C-alpha cells in the first residue's frame, strides 16, 4: 500500500482536532462506540482548556471515494447530540488503499517546538484557516516552518457553515501569503463533515509518497535509521519512542543502538498508533510508529536522536535531528516538602521525555531547599508543566516568579562564584536566569535584555489600541503590512520581559478578541535593570524576587504587594508585605490580623478585666512572632497572581 505522511497546522482554535476526528470517522480508524470529541487530545488538561498541548500521531487506512449517493454525513437521530455518523453504505470506494500517517499538532505559540518536530517527520501539511477569523499570527508562523522544511502545503478553509464565515475574503488572504491558485484551496466544515473526503483525496494526490517507499526493496537491506520525534515513559516497558523510519526496518527482538546517547537495548515491541499503541510485526522505511526500547534510564533516549542496529554502530551517520530549543522563560520549581526532592527529579525527567522543549538543571536555595531551575517557551508552557506535576505525580510545589535570561557585562575581574561554565558568554559576559544570581551593582558595566521580533495580526480598526498598548510595553514600531483591505500585520520589536507577563491578555482585550501574535528572538539590548526583593512578615521570600526596570520599579512593586494582599489569607497576627530595591522599601501593604474574641466569656465586672485579657492576647501574638511560630503560609495562588501581576 502507498504511504502518505502529513500533519495539520493552524492557529489555536481553528478546528485541527475536530478535523482529525472526522478523518478518524471517515477511515473507520476508531470504533463508533469509542468515538468522542477531540479523540487525539489524550490529556484531561487538553480537554478542559480546549487546546492541543501534545502532538499526537495516528495511522489511518483510507480507500478513495469514487462518488457519494447521498450526503456523506448524516446527523444522529438525537438532535441534541453533536456526534456525527458516516454511512459507508452510501459511499462508493475505489479499490486501492492508502496508509495515511497523520500528526495532530498544537496551535499555541508556547508549543511551537511540538509543531517543528512534527514537520520533520512528514512530507505534507494541511494549513487550516478559520473562515470567520481568517489568517492569524500562528497560521503564518507555522506556514513558514513548513515551507522551510520543503513540505507540500494543502490550504483548507474550515468552518464554512458558520453564519460569520467570509470564504472569499479568507481565500484572498491565503492567496496573498502562499501564492497558489484559487482552485487549490479546499473548503470544509470539520463539524458537519462537509468536504472532509476531498481533503484526504488531496493528500493522496498532492503529497508525495516518502522517498524511502519508492525504493523500498533496496532500502530494507540498508542499516536501520529511525528518527525519534517524541517519546514517553511507561513504568513497565521503560521508554517508548515515536519514530519515523528513514532506512532499513526494525522488528521485535532486534538489538538497537542510539547514536547520540550511545545507549544499547533490545526492541521489546514495535508497532503503529491507532491512536492507541497497536503492535505489528515490524516497521519499514517510510513508516511512522513506536518502538518500546526497554530503557529505564530516561536520559538514554532523547528526542532528535537516531536509532540504528547494534551491528551498524560507528558505521553510519546520524539523521539531522532538530535544532536545540531556546527557552524564553525561567522559573525555579521546588517541593513544599523538601523530602520529596527525589520524586520531583523523577517526575521532571519523565515529563522531559514527553515535553522536549523543557530544559532543567538542579538549583539550591537557602530558603526553599533543593529544586530545579526550569526553562520554558512561555507562561502557558509553565502553567501546563506545573499542573501536570500536581495532577500526574501528586506533588505540592512552590514555583518562583518567572524571569527571562538577562546578560550581565562586568567591568572586569572574576566571575561570581555561583556562575557555571554554561552561563559564560565571553570573558566578561554571562547569563543570569535567576534573580537571586543578580551581582553586586558596583561590578556591573551594563545589563542586556532579550528583544523579540513580534508580529501582530488584527483588523485595522484596532490599530490605535494596539499601538498604544505596545508603546506602554516599551515596544519599537517597525512597519505595517496589509493582508487585505480590512486586516493588517504590525511588526514590532519588544522586550521579552514585557511579553511574558500579561501582554497577550491585554492584546485580546484591546482588539475585542480578534488580535493574535507570534514572536521570536531578535537580539540582546542594553537596559537599566534592578533586583526587587519581596518581604513577607519581615522575611525575604526568594521565590518572589524579580528583576524589573529601574524606572518602573515603584509601580511593579505596588502591584505585587497588592496581589499578595488579595491572595494571602489572614493570620492570627498582622502580616507586613513590602517590596524593596537595594535595601530601600518602595512599596508596602498590611494584612490585618484575625482576632479571636477573648472577652466573649465575660459576663460583667470591672472594665479592667476586659483590658487585661486583651493585653494578654497582644503579648501572646508578639511572643508567637518572636519565636518564629508566626511564619506566613503563602498559597500557590499567590505565586500565580504575582506571575500575572
């Protein structure tokens, strides 16, 4: 059977997962009784938030439809049900069958690395665009990634059944960015199933078969070369790797060798995803599937590595793999209970297998104990990571306020003792990812912050709001492009520190939900920065320390102590909240004490009896503070509130 490998790329909420559901129904890959919405979104978090977080491969067997005697899809008898049912008896199928390997990808910018890995494993991409919203920022970003990989692009306009759909307008937008002919743009409604079969037909006719399958006989005799594009950890089977086989073939029982990590193992099982793991006799060149490696040491299996036969060790070259991911946001992750450090280390290691964009290294804090400094692609990535640690591993976490990687240029002399080799950029420059590594200001010649190239897509009537917002966020205007007569792309340069806090939320508010953005690193630029310490009850809370602009320190400090006041519960004593820069307090708030009514049992007598009891209570509270029993318990919600200001 011929093979076609393809993926779906789009902006968030343009209908990728719904279209994948229709593909699975049309090809009969998932039984009707098991069919549900967003089949390929395996995690509860994905279903709750309505977004795809992880790439998910699936194999489908498809016979081309010659013609349809009636409607391809028929709505269920129950009008309240959203489920749809294909009536295969009304369809005439061609005799030839095709293996279609689909990879469903995320749409949010924070999971961009998942998309880039998917593209390296396929030959074609369905570019899905919402008929009501049109081309958006992440649509463009994903398109450019696919074009760089040399993939065949199939443009598809989805949600044509919506009352607000403007198909002709969206067609013009697609034509202006792709340069294809209007006939090549397909129309569909992933919700009703209209036009879905035509998309699969286009995949077969336009997407080339893998080069490997054209010369399958000769390539099967070659040494095995399989690219790992994703993986996960199973308690019983060890590391399970998702692979694209480039050369040779792999079978159960084969001895394998990973070229990058130099680890050896035996194939316990191999097969395909339908979408659950389905064991087969083996995988040959051109196929996408999984290999159960049996490796128990998580570090031995890395995304981007090449699997080969043990006999070929040292004789063949590794596949190109992927670019090293560059984290944008750093945060410290600690267990509230220090004895759970080993569990935290194992949990992060297992998540790393399933989340290749995650970077982490050990960190030790005098107050918070042992933990990890983790690098993320954005705030949503960080939120999903900590939520998965809590849900999947039952860990109670303290996550420090996120920071970006700043560059410090010293006046001269030696680096501070805490600086590691990987942080050093040149003989007098190094990166700090943790506010608590901020050096003595007298040693700093200058500090530099990362500047991003930002593309904002929006209807033109919101231009003024966007420009005001970006100006307030220290952005630098470059130029404006018109997608059509009503939609524009604005190009800016902005500090990453201003992007990661709440810029996206403000952009959505300023554009009534129509604006979207994408960003990538541009360069480092000089900035006036200071370290801000947060005091809770006269103690510095390291997890809340942050690096801020010198001229906006007062406003930021005021917002932070206000958010803490709103989220930290009241205690039996007064809690002082302060923000300080260089030993000087610049903002303060107080959380008033909860007061137990100690005079409740008094039923009469002289007023001095009441006064004595109140004085005794006051002394007790002072004693509580003096002996350290008045420590403030900061809930996780407080850390989250400070992240978002």
